[in-house]
């Protein structure tokens, strides 16, 4: 089977925690299949960004648990607020790439 080419939209979705047919979950890691359709430097760049997607997923989970009242304590709530601020900026930057391209 021939893999579909990676699109900017697929990369953006992965960076925001939504994985699909091209960027897939493999255990705790994300995997970009062998990509004969892409330049090796492009594949390397995408591979280097995939850990960021997992970090986003973990921080977003923490943010959602905090919003749901599952995080207790002054320090934990302060961290959740800081994570929320950072993630809002990150999300805006990821989405801005779509508008710039």
C-alpha cells in the first residue's frame, strides 16, 4: 500500500492532539510511516515535531482535568492556569500556520 502524502492540515491536527492515517499512534509514540512521497529533510522535520504533539496532549489533559475540578491545591491550580495560557498561545500559533500557507 502507498501512504498518502502528509499535508499541512494533518501535521496541524497531530500537533493539536488529533492523529489519523498518516501520523499514527504506536504505543506511547507517534509514527510517521515511511514516506517515499516526501523529501528526507521534510520527514526529519516532521519526526522532530512529533514529541511536541505528545507534550501538548499531556498538558491539554492536565488543563481539562483542572477545568473539571480534578486538580486540587494552590500550586496545581497555578500550574494549570499557566498551562492554559501557554497552550492557548501554542494553539493560536499552530492555527496561524494554516492562515500563512
